[in-house]
C-alpha cells in the first residue's frame, strides 16, 4: 500500500505545537483509564497474603495461604490476557471509545464486589472478572492514542501514559495508608470509583477518524484472531508474544512476590503488624517513583535508538537489578534500596504502548496489540504460581516460605526477553502515514 498524502485527517499533518480537542479528549480518557487500571490492579497486591489467610482462617505464614494467594493472582493475570483478546476484538468491531467505557465498567464493578468475598475462591472469581476489563482497557486505550496522536509525540506520550498507571499505584498506596488498621477487604471499595469516568467518556470522546474510515469502507466479514497467524503477520505475532511473555512473567513475579518477601523479612525481625503494613506500602511507593522516572528515560532513549533497542536495554537493566536485589540474602532495608532501580527498568512496558499497535492493520489493531501483549499474561499467570513454589523451603511441619528464591529465578527471564527484543522485535513507529501490512484488502485505510 502506498504512503497516503498528508492531509488534515492524518495525525502527522498537525504541527508539533498544535493539539486538537479530539487529541486532548482521547489522551485524557486513556490517561484516566490507565490510572484507574493501576489503582484496581494493585489494591489486591497490598493485602493479598494477609487477606487470603484471613479468608482461610490461617496464619499469613502458612504455606497454604501463600499458594492460594498466588493462584488468585494467576487467575487475575489469566483474566487480564483473556480481556485483552476479547475486548480487543470488540474494540475493532464496536469502536475504541465505546469499548473503553465497557472495560472500565467491568473492572470497577468486580473490584468493588471483591469486598463481599467470603472464601478465597470467591476472591479468585472476582479478580478474574475484574481483570477482563483491565486487560481490555490497555489494548483499546493504546489503539485510541496511536490513531489520534502524531508519531513525533508518541515516545513522550508512552511515558506520560505509563505514568498514569504509576499514579494509580500511588493512589492504591495512599488508599492502603488511609485504611491501615481497617479490615483488609475494605480496600476493594476504592475500586468502584472508576465507574464514574465512563459517564464522561461516552459523552465527550469521539471515535478516531482512522477507525471510522476503515470501518465504513469495509464490506463483508472482518478478519479476526486467525488473521494474526496468517502469512503476513505470523512472524510479528509470535515474536511479540515471546517478548511479552518473558518480560511480563518476570515483572509480575516481582510485583506480586516483593511485598510477601518484605513482610516475611519484617515478621522474622519482630516488627509489629502496623509497621509491616506501612512497609508494604513504602515498597510499592519506591517501585512506583522509580517507574515514573524510568518511563521518561525510556521515552528519551527510544527517540534516539528506537523502540526495539530501548525495550531490550530496559529488560537488560531489569535483569541486572533483579540479580543485585535478590542474588544474596538481605534484610528489609537492604531490599528497599534496590526497589527504585527495579522500578526504573519498568520503562520497557511504557514503550509497548506505542510500539505494538502500529505493527497491525487498522481493523486488527486492538485485536493484535491486545492479544499479543496480554497473552503474555497467561504465561505470567503460570509463572506466578510456578515460581511461587520455589518459595516453599523444607517439608512437612517445618516448611517455611522464602520468596527471595521465587524473585531471583523469575528475574532470569528478563535476559532472554532483552535478546529477543533486540534481534527480532519489529518496529514501525507510525500508524497513518506509512504502509500497513495488508492481511485483507478490506483492512487497508483508503486514501482520503
């Protein structure tokens, strides 16, 4: 397909200093959606082990509580992957703005319902259903922005948007601080707040012109998930899945197990419960501040060496810092020192936001980006459980939990993630003004 001429309908036709009302609205909608993503996804990690232990009527140090908590997180990550595929497909069929509303309503509703869990498997079901919306929101929001903002803005836009997730994590930390001493289940009521955002999105955020044009010029049945494995896109699909699976498995092992590791260290040191709860919040705060800085460093790096190499460099740094933090036995303060560095390496995930959608044609954009990025969470779900088994040391009544080993072994996955990204990850930084891979002639965006 030939490069279309620059017109006012193409995002790159706007001067760098000019921002349209549509771009502002789409950017704000995606930013707020991602912020509440970060809030809802991390409310559970703050109270996972003690709340699951409470539901099971056992001590938080009981290995059974650790196993069930990891199963719940695994179900959450699996639901996240399914949500990316399901809502990604809906986003290509129904539109970006409409689907964004549905995803936010989904995760707000089921996060709130987690308050009413009476057993650990109730909580597992609610977290799985909430994750459907969280996974779908990423795919839809990323495509919404890729189709409305100029390519020259995108590295910084990726950093700003990923910082929205980090802001949501900070809100989760703040919620945990406010509710310290309250019943653990109370924190899930905070997750209902995002539902209010959908009222504004439905009224104010239009569908992108790129999607509307492609949809209006398409006749017959639109290609679906199967097209991602056709001859034109198969290699891209498989490489992106490999990078995402390796990176997300290691990343979510850290995000889930770091708190349990610190809590165990603090309990062994004789800290009181209130101080341990503050420690968990402080750790997530340090990770998040580091991540915000890392997002902008990653955006700056991507402008000079491209998304592919910048992603690989961040994963390599992530590997080095994981080995440094968990390669030797440290006390709680020793682990805390490394958390901002680990957070900074998470800038790799900010770059996925703008890197992945352009790799797929318009009417497969949310399907492709959502499926490939979020299917990595299926592997992350399994990894959370499998690496958690390394935390069980000893046998029988003498068994204890040492989550350092789970974190150390999972961190090794960042190295192959960096290598696959460096050598094989495709790169296409623009959506509207470059040739797109044509899976089906009906998918091509007609020239204005």
